């Protein structure tokens, strides 16, 4: 992994009593120490191919209703000979509505640090209506991923245990097919290809992203300038990033995605279509935010940042906008990114208070 440094300023929400800065942590090197929320830590989004069966990050036991599955040469031949080109249905966008509330106007800042919250200040209600082609997004979800029996060989399956081994044929042909389905095989692991997912889904999110930015700019009051802390004097970041972050953090609910290997494996990632409908966890919401940003800005630097906390992974997004003094930032490959936590509602550059003992593990730059 490339050398990188991270600085995160952590804030604690104290309700009526106020919002107090807790700490700032600076790390460097690879892996770099960072801060992360145990409440936001997610299940694994990759399968470690080098680990022994008992150490695997994902449970690959098959459903008990179908024990003793064995991969056959004909199954492999069918897998390799099938057409794995992504096929989208005829365009059929339909208008859909989203509503959410933004409470950042309740915050009072002093020298860019939040020091108080006034719950008597009304939250800003936002609502957008935009055409979106859920048929196309659904087709991308269905195409993404793989059937485990095309990768794993189940040696034996009993009611309470399973013996398995990696298919010996997991070679270049299989890897190439998985790549067409948005799955990468690298560093002895199978993981979701986030750049592929962003590239496929971003065009279908453009009307929604544009509507969100317009609604946020129209509805959110301008920050008040004051030498003393007053609700609503919050320092803003990039308008587009603030708007899309507000939407992903607040309008899209959190929903945990099981890490068990299913009949069709997607590495614990839910693509933007079902995420908009059902909600999702950290990596899927980070994917949604990255795709919405990329849908209306094809040059803004974006990086997905994978952390490990107490042995469990979590994901943030970093965006190449100018950083404020107290923003959580990441320096990576000579570029500075402002970090965004997608599973909380703290806005841009603000991390949850209980982010401790985390280690930076992996960076995914979104082209």
C-alpha cells in the first residue's frame, strides 16, 4: 500500500449542553493509525483466499438444504463460456420522491469547531423529486457478483459443518470473467470493484444528484457570521459535497448487510439501486455517495478508505475539496482529501466521537 497520512478531529455531541471537540489524531505510514467508530464498523466486504478455512472472513458453508455441492467440469465450462456482458433493459425512468431533514442549522461553531446545539432551532426539511431508472440499476445489481460454486469447491457438507477448498482452476480465465461482473481478485482476496460499480451506476444517478444539489442550495440558509457562537454559523465546505452528503447521511437509512456467503455473492456490497430503496451499510453508502458525486463531476478526486477497528472493517469516503482547519483529512499519493463518514449525520469532515484504535488498510481511488 502507498504511504499515506491521516488527521481526524473528533467531535462529541452533548445535546443541549453543546458539541465539544474531543481530540485530534495524526498518523502516517502504511498502515496509518486513524480513528473509527465501533458503532459504525461493518462486516467484511472481501473474502481472504489465503486464510485457512477456520480463519476466513466469510462463511462459505452452503445452505443446509443443498449439502454436498460439488463443482463439475461442465459447470466450469458453462461459467466460462457464458456471456458476461452487462445488458441493460430499455430506458424506463420514473419520477420518485425523497424527503429528509438536515439539523446542521442547529449547530453553533467557534473557530470552525462545533461548541453547541440548539434543539429549538427547527431542522431544515428537504424534498426532491427526480426521474430514476430503477430497472437499469436493478439490472446492474443482478449482474454484479458471482455464484460461489463457480469459485469454491464444496468437499463435504453435513448438518453442522462443511469442508471446502478453493477451486484449483481459479486462474486467469475465471479472474477475467469475475472482472466483467464487478469483482476483483487481488492480494489473495476477492472484493467488489468499486470503480466499476461507480462507472456503471453514475449515469443513472445524475438527475437525482442534480435535484439534491439544487434543493439543498435553495433550502439551506446561509451560515450566519458572528464572533460569538450562534446556531447556524456552521462553516460550509463545497456546496455540492455538502448537499450530496446530507442526502446520503440522512435520506438513505442504515441497513446492515449480512456477510455470509449467499447463493449469489456480492462481497457484502449493495449497489446504488437497492441502497436507495432499502438503505445500506458503510461501504454501500460510500459507493452511493461516490457515484452521485461522479455523476455530476467527473474530475473531483475521490478515494474510498477502508479501515479496520478491532478486527472489523469500516469504510469512509475521501473527497478532494479544500479542507477547513478542523476537517478530518487524508493525505494520499500527494493529494489531500476531506473525509466523510457516511453512516452518521455529522456532515462533511466531522467524525463520530468514538473512533479509536483504527488502522488504515486499503485505498480505492475512483477514476
